[in-house]
C-alpha cells in the first residue's frame, strides 16, 4: 500500500502508523567512504556523521489545517518554519536549509492517520531553554503532556520534553549540550 522503496534512496510509507521516512543510503555510503579514506581507513565508531542519518520525517494527520496551526505555533521555537504547503502536506525547514526535514501529511494511502505505539520523533534543540519553550508552546497549542522538560537518565546532559500532537503523534525536543 505504501510507496515503492528503491534500494539506494528509501522513500517508504508505513501505512499502519502514518509515518514516512526518507533515507539516502547512497549519500551516506559515499560520505562514510570519504571519511574513512581521510582517516586512513580508521574505524568510524564514535565520529559525528558528515550528513544526517535521516533525510526527512513525516507524520500523518487527519486535519491538515488544524495540524498546520499547531506546528506553526510549536516548531519556530526550535528554528523551523513552514516552507511548503499544499492540500496534502505541510513542510517545515530551518532557515537556509535546502529542503523541508519535517512534514505533516495526509496519509498517502488515503486511510485514516493513526499514531504509532512506540514511534516518536525527537527534534534537536540548541539549549535547554528551547526544550522548555517547545514544551510550553505545544501544551498551549493543545498538545498532551507526555513528560515535562528535564534531565533524563540516558546521559548526564540529556535534557528532554515529550508531547503528543493533536493527532496523537509523540514528539520530543532534546538538548544534549551541557549547561
């Protein structure tokens, strides 16, 4: 029922939970090979990737207009703004980014969008204040609180807040910078 998934540039819809993930494996392999050559073939464990692992992420909605208002209020606190919109999707990107990295869409298969049990999108925040602002903006826009902002046990600087959007999709804002 989902989109086709070519081996070197995945663009797959997971219809049961309305999440669409795009990954460009060819670019990742090329960047990894280039890095290994620069390091004399050294092990790549522990290095910061040259490109992001995920190309973009989409979340399904049953009311694109309402979801757009929600995300227009929440994502700017993390530096993302609405860059594209149509009758089927809304895309958000950081200033200067060449593509939208976060999409809210009506499901490709035209079935009802549902949230995934165990699925979550974690958005990077530069500061802990940004995590606090994300949580406050989301709650003010109608989100359900899934975990107030605070340090988590994952490591010493893992500061996160968790919410569910108006369609039940779980999101988190995370700052890993020491403060």
